[in-house]
C-alpha cells in the first residue's frame, strides 16, 4: 500500500483527502483501473471513513474515479478520447493565450518564463517534479494573457494534462523533447513573433498528443 501524508486539520479533512488521492492518481501512484478501498485509505490517512467517502464522491463527479455497484470504486482509465478532447481544448486556449500576451509581455515577465524553463530543465530526472513545473510554465503564460476565464480553463484541464504527461514521459526522450519545445516557445516570445509562438505551441501540443497516445499502447 502506498504511503499517504497524515491528515491533521479536521475542518479540512474532505479537501485534504481529495487532494491526496487526486495527486496520487495524477502521479500514477495509484494506477488507472486500480481499486480504492475506504478502509485502507482510512488507515493510511489516519482518519475516519466519512471524509474519505465524501472526497471519493467529489473525485467521481470530476471523472477521476468510477463506482461500480457491488464491485467497488476504481480509478478511471485514460482513453484516447480523453486525450483528444483535452488537447483540442488546450490547442484552442493556448493559441488564444499567445494572441493575447504577445502585444503586452514585458522583459521582466519573459525573465520569469525563462526561470521556470531553467527550473524544469533541472528536474528532467524526476518525472513528478518535471510535470509539476510544466504545469507552472503553461499556467503562467495563461496568467500573462490577462484573461481570468482563460486562466480558469487552463487550471481546469491542467490536472488532466499532468496525468497524461506523467504517462508520456515514459516515452524515450520525451523530457528532452519537451524542453526543446519550451525553448522554441520562449524564443518566439522574446521576439514577440506571434506566428512563430503559435507554431511552437501547436507543435508542442501535437508532440504531446503523439507521446501520450503511444504510451497508451504500451
């Protein structure tokens, strides 16, 4: 059984349990298709089953798990349809992000984008950290768009992208390829070249799609 962090603040039980289980799913510590047992989770987290049950209900509403009558609750599998739908959204959102931020991005903001890039480069041997910083890279660009709804949409799909992304990193050379693609995005942003920035982001998303789909076939 995997080790969870003990839950210590009663008023936050449900939210903390939800975050613990969701992150375990995203990081593939609990694999697609695996069952969730309330008793085991209760023992691992050191709390009663009630907040665990409530957290699992929330996870089911969001599509992370599925309850099957008389069988139990299982982590959902990643389907090719899931991947296509999320990446279609991401392509639309991040293309718009480039359009919105290119006219207004400052040198100071570009320095921060570059810092995130260097931070990710330093974590290429740690898939979990690598993908967490990948999320920071894309979400920060969304913030620079100045459109709060774009930010919300990116945050909505970013957890699913982390789930897919961890799987994609199993493909040989994907981490290095990701860094090269981020460097291309950064270079286009520094030039304030909208066409190049959109081409770089679309190439990155397409290569992500290919890597994730290959990972689903292994």
